[in-house]
């Protein structure tokens, strides 16, 4: 009887076992399918979003948005099950080395199969959920039937906005005098060849206003002219036909009726422009490919014809450069407070008897204007709104207090967000996520691009491109956002890449509205705030006593921004690894944070972990369990010992630390994904150098306390590092000689720093084809080192300091250093003369001269440096300063002299050169 029961049980279990085996066998394909489906599903969600935005009925729009959020939650579930599968596939290393290997392997295999089977069932559930939500949305709000009307509504809205008083009338233009003069000069003077002139800037900054006004002023200087609005959805035929109609209208002719093909339209336009000097304004260009459609039509008569375009994307102008001369005018400076108030008054008091601001409203008007941050579009919008209100101080004060609320609910002011939203809607999906990520940071926050890029990569926003690193692709994404005027650059690196960036306040407001609607992230800056009742994917905590709950939200990223003096709650820190186990990004940078939870290893999905600028003194051993970690940043902390368990992190790419002891380098060679490591101190036993030599993906190498006996070992190491981009070598002391012989071509090397004595300047330095930055410190060179360096074609920054050169004369010969932008010379005790031939240093923009005690005369030939903008002179002889006043009339002079009070220096210079602009640091 018992045997029969067992037999029957086995028969019933067999189908389930076979089903499980089949599910496991098909699982990789299921994951590929759901990954592909996720991409198409996100497109579906974006289309559904447009339907919601286009809906004019408030109630219906609210219902659509609720359904869209359900779609997003389903997409989040898809992302989660894909991640869980990937984690389940990871190789599991036994934690207990004492256990028998076979037993551990067997247990690990069973555990992995169970996890994979769970993933298989979850994938089936999610696919059913996605199908149900998609069908449910379609049944209530059929997408296919609404797409055309939605796009039509957008076009109607856009065209309406172009006519609305939100756009500045010509007689209301303020603050654009300088730009107007430049644009007028480019249009009417200059080269004979056809020239494309591009006015670039964010929506609402005044591009169209400026271009249209100058176009109207100069068009009679041309034999024919046309103004065409391009917008987002243009066609080749429509664009050419519009041009033809405008040219015919100008001559009061009827357009030809028998023209139907693109070829015939192009020929008709060419015929009307041939042998004529013309100007054509293309307003609101979104895509550089528009040039492909009109380039052959706008014939080059070599008579001073001009193409004027307005765009939000600087790349549009660059696209035209392949076949035409291009000038770019960027409108990026906001209006001054005075200009802003003038523009505001013209709109707000346009219906008053005298059009001036009443005395009792001046203070409150200034307060309102300041909130517009100098953006003309915002000023005009708010001014137009207030022109409809009574000129009552209490009413205007109430408006100022509720301005942010008004931005939410007032239809006129919502138009600003709609205009900015057009730039957002034009972005590819991955760039949208990158832009929305700025909502994780406070308003006006300047974020370092490296930090931002590593977070984007950890989030999965950056896709692989053949022949490029993820960082290079992400840098392209950031540059794309900058070109589109959606991200502002606070500072650039010497090679032109973004160093720090931010978003304009109005863009930040737009982002906050988007993230609220999409569940992308939430910003918590008060103790009483809690996470939204809906799904929230990312969380920023900007308060030290947050204790709220995230409910059912599967949080993917947490940024802690509490400031240097606010002590972060230990309770909050300790619960993170327990409550947020699906985290990919955890960033404490800059927080007054001391505690690292022991159970940090729970965060098995984590890819980015930063404790930079915190007060932590150590890391727990559990950090070795973070098998997916790619970035660990412990710079500027009190961590001096890194647990040996760190060597288990096989995917770690960026190990960012100020220091690592010799004993900690043991076995680091197994972390073969590493691209950045702490400064290396070479040990006499050679253990460190052998381990570092195994890191073939290394991009940056810094060697400190270098000794001459390490020469051969280090040369061998460097010659095998084919991907190095930065190489920095610091000798143990000034007397230590650096005499390396590098045979590798090092085509990727961009930055080289050598601090130590040379017997001669290594000839291999000048062979690096892509070197951008070179610093030589303490080299004690006696021959003219500049001769072998002057022809480096990509060198932008040269720094010679610490008695790097011991000669009395430094000669920059004609034709040398053609691309150099910055030149720093400091602490030469023998140097008496600098000679600059005409034709040398022709691109240099900044020169720093510091503590050149014997240099009494101004560099001969410095007056020929036409692009020189800034001259920094620190701790220089008095005779030199007097000479600078006489001989360098066209640059800004910066000075920091510990022995001479700054105001005395300024008084002396301004007496001799009253028109000189002087700025200083003291």
C-alpha cells in the first residue's frame, strides 16, 4: 500500500519535474525575450505618456496618468526579474574554506537551480502582468488611434505658443545688444563664401527674438530672403516647398504648380537663388540632418550669402560644418537684474498709462524677477500673467509667496514647462534617464561629471558601443545634453570634456515634474516627508533624521546629501542593507557620516558605492560580498586599511583611495577588471609590481616614492600597459633620478607627470601621439627641452616647475606648440629671459609665471599672442610687474603676491593703464 502511494506520488511529481527542467532549459531565451520586450514596452509607455500630456480634460488626463503609472510599475517588475536572474547566474564562492569542495559545489549548484527556477516563474508572472496592463490601457485609451492626433495637438500647442505673448516682441528685446552686434556683423560682412550662422541656446533664452530682429534689419541688404520655421516634424518635400513659396511670395509670383518631386523642388529653389546674394532664416531646427535636405538647394554663389539658423542643439551647427563655413553664437548668459526688471516691467505694466513700475511695487517686482534667474521666457510669462492682475502690493506679495505653486497649476506658466518639455521629448530614452538623474541632486548643485557618469553606468543607462569604453559613451551622452542646452557646463577640463555641470532652475523644475509623474526618483529634505504612496525607483535623502518608510517601492539608488555638519542617523545607515537590498547606487559623498553597517554585503546588486568626504575609519569584511560592485570610492576618508576581502570583487573597475599599504596589494592582481587603483608604492620584494602588472585593463597609474633601483621593473610594467591614459611618477626625493626607457607607443596616453631629476629629457615623451597634458617637475634639465617637445600635435597643457629647467634662456621657437592652451612656468632660479618667436604658442590662452626670481624682463614676443586672455603672475620681481603693465595691454592680469598688498599693486597698475581690467586673488 505504501509502495503504491509512493509510486502514485512519483507519477504526479514527474510532470512538475519535467516542467521545471524545461523552464530551466528555456530560461536564457526567456530572459533575452523579456529584455527585448522591455525596450519595446518602454516605447509604448512613452507613447502613452504623450497621450496623457495631450489630453485637455483634467479628469481624463488624471485617469490616463494612473494607467501609465501602472505600466511603469510593470516595467519596473521586468527590470527586477532580469536583475535577479543575472545575480542567480553569478558564480557562488564558498564562504567556508574548510568544507569539502565537492559538497560545496553540490550545495551551490542546488541553490543556484532553485534561484533560477524562481526567476523562471517570476518571468512568466511578469509577462502576464505586462500583457494585461498593455491590453488594459489599449482597451480604455487606444494608442494607435490617438498617436496622430496627439502629435497634431503638440504641433498646434507649439504654434500657439509661438504666437502667444510668452514670446518676446521685437520692441521688448533687452540684454542682447552685444549678441545683436555680433550677429549683424556676421550676416553683412566677412567672407564671400556661403556661411551658416547658428544661434544656439535653451528654449526661451531669446534665440528666435534675436535672429528675427537682426534678420529684419539686414534682409534688405540681400537680393532675396526667406524665413522658414522648421520645427520637429519636417519633411524634405515640405521644407523645400515652403522655401519655394517664400521666395515666390517675395517676388509676388505664384509658385509653380507642376513641381512634385524633391529633385524638381530643389532645382526650382536653386534657380531662384542662382547668382543672387540671399539670406535664409531657418527657425527652430531640431536635427542637423535638415541640412541634408536643403544643402544642395541653397546654392553657393560666393557672393556673401548667409544661412541663419536657431537651434537648441549645438550639434546642428557642427553637422553643417562638413560642407560650409559655420559661425556659432551661444546665448548662455542670463539677463542681468537690471535688464530682467526692464523686460518684466514692459510686460507686467504694458496696459498702465505710462508703462512704468509703480513705486509701491518696485521691491516686490524685483523679488519676483529674481526668481526667474534671468531667463527671458520666464520673465515674460510671469510679467504677462501679472499684467492681468490689479496693481496691488498685497496681491503681488501673495503671488510671490505662491510662485512655485502657481508654476504648478497656472496654464500660462505651465507653457514654460511645455516648451522645455519639447526638448525632453526629443531625447532618446537613455538620454532622458540621464537628464532625469539631475533630479537626484539639489537645485543649483554642481556635480562632477565623473561621479555622474559612473552613476549612469551603474544604473544601466549607458549602452555598449564597439571600440569605446562605457565612460566614453557616457561622456558622449553628457555632451549631447550640453549641446541641446539642457545641461549647463560649470567648468571644462583642458581637453574640452565637461568637468562639472548643472541644470538651469527651470530645467530642474521640469525634471521634478517628470520624476513625480514617472516614479523615477523622490527628493526627501524634511523629517516629516515620506516616500510617495506609488512606486519610487530612486531616493535622495537630504535630511539627517529621516525615518520614513518606502512602502512597496523597490528602491534602486540612494543618495545621501546631508552636508558636512549634519550627523547622519546611525539607525538610518544600519537599516539600508536590510530594507533596500536591490540597490545599485549608494552614495554618501560629503555627508557627516561615521558608521558603515556590518551587513553591507547584503547589497548584492550594488555597483556604485561612495564614502568620499565622509568620516568613516574602516570598511567591514562583508564588502567582499559585493560581487557586482564596479566603483568603490573611499577617497578623503579615514580609511587607511582596506580589508583583504576586497580582492574577491572581480568586477571592480574603479578602486578610488588615497592610500593602500604594501601588504594590501597582495592578490590584487586577481581583480583583472580594475582600471583605476590607489597610488602604488613599489616594494623591494617586487610583490606589488608583480600584482599591478597583472592588471591589463589599467587606465591610470600613479607611482610614488620612486627609487632608481625600481627603474627596470617599472619600465617592464609600463611597456605592457597598452590602455594607460594617465601616468604619474613621483620620485622619493629631489636627488632621485628618473631614467626610464619606454618602448610602448602608448597611443592612449593623454596625461604624463614626471616629478624627479633627469640626466636628459627622455626622447620617448615626444613620441606619444595623443598626449594632452605634460608636467615636468624638478627635472633639472640643462639643454633646451622645448626643442623636442614643440611639435607635439595634441599637447594642450605644459607645466614646467620646481627647477625643471636650469638654463638662463627659455626659447619658444616659431611654429612650436601650435595647439597649446595653457603654459605654467614656476620656480626656476636661473631663468633670466623668455623668448617667444612670432608664430609660436599661437593658441595659448593662459600663462602662469610663478616665483621666477631672476626674470626681470617681460617675455619677448608676448605681445604677439593674440589668443592670450589671462596672465597669472605670482611672487614675481617688481621690475617684471612694471614691464607687464607696459607691454601686455590686451589680457587680464591676475596676481597673488604675499609680500605686496593687493590694493597697492592695483593702484600702481591702474595709474599707468587706467583702462586695464584687473582681477585678483589674495
